[in-house]
């Protein structure tokens, strides 16, 4: 843990000693400033000392991402995280708090640490991340994952990627295995949304999507490719994801969403929502629409 200074609250302990771990957690209290650098240093030292060659080796940071003591910049912290990731110690971040929360830093740290990033704002979200999806959070099944999408200019007039601007990889670096990619955990999926304008009514052969990744156990790099086509029917899951993306476009004031409204997005989300998390999004949409008046 860390406040103005970092310190060990509990040596690495087996989960079988649950009571001892819970007792240590109960000792946590807010104190002083935020010396994230020193806390990370201690965490990595313990992970390196107890490194398991065939096990999961990972440092987890729970923070609001606002470091104000010690080395406080991303540029100062990232090299250390990247070095340990190369030695087999991954790094994941879990964000807490609001107001001055530093979302950008927390995502950057997890990216360089070959780990995952989640924002925890409710008890149900904490249960989802730390209990129901714990295996995927801790166990990586593919590293340096890159996705390349090539559209056929004869069938697609124009296109744009929604989001992922900060994860863009140059076309010439797709097969450069020294270029860092993303990581995929067990049971995880990744969704990339593109908005396209077709030439005519073409539905098949719109392009090719390629996925390149490295096996974390063997180090072997593989690549696969699939053609892009529009199915006869869009799944309800895809429609819901489109609603989420359109909501983000509206809230960020995107030029491409100038003719959209939260009311239309809510209608689509309500028709396709399934599960507590998706229903929570619908409730947030209603609150946002009430605040904005649309």
C-alpha cells in the first residue's frame, strides 16, 4: 500500500489464509499524499522475489491514478512497468473514485504492463471483475494482439473506426513483432466498431480482417484472416454495442453524431438490453437525457 510513503502491509500470502488477508485489508485507511511510484516499486520487488515460472505473476494497482508525490508522470513510471512486463510480470489497473480521476494514466499503465484495465464504480462491477471474470483478469491467453482491417475500395466508399484512437498501430507495423499490441484474457472478447458507407448494395467481400498474436507460453506468433461481410440479421448484442458507441459520440460532441439524439439511442438500447449491466446503461441514459433535455 502507499500514502505519502509506500510500505508492505502483508507479505505474499496464499489465498488459503483468507482471514489473514481480510485482516490486512481492514487496516487500509486513507493517509497522506499519493506516492504511486514507491508503492509500485515495492509491489514489483515482492512479485520478482516470489516469481512463479509456470504461474500467474502480476502486480495490481487499485487507485484513482492521481500521483502527487515521487515520480508523478506517466513518462517516469512507464519504463519500469514495461521492463517488468518483458520479464514476465504483468501489470493491471483498477480505477476507483471520481472528480479528478486520471483515466488516461490508468489505461496507459495497464497497456505498457501487458495487463487489463477496469473502472470500478459499483459493488456489482467489483463482483463482475474480481469474482465472475477473475480468470480472464489474471490469465492471459494471447499477447501483442493486433487487428488490421482492410476495406475493398471498390465496394466501400469510406469508413471510420469508432474509438481506439490511442491504440492505433501503423499499417507497416502490423507484422513488426517488436511493436507492442494488446493482451487478451481467458474468456474475454474485443469489439471494434466501424462505420462504413458502401458503394451500391454489396454485402460480401467488403474487405479482410486480420488478427496477429503471440502465444504467451511458446512465444510463437500466429496470424489469421477472415473476409468481411454483412449478415442477413444483426444480433441484438451488436445493436446494443452500436447504441453505446452512438451515446459516446453524442456526449463527446462528435460531428458525426450531430443528427443523433439520446432519445433514439435509449430506444435502441432498451430494445436490445439484456442483463444487469446493460440495463444499468439504459438507466444512465435516462439520467443523461434528463440533464441534457433530449
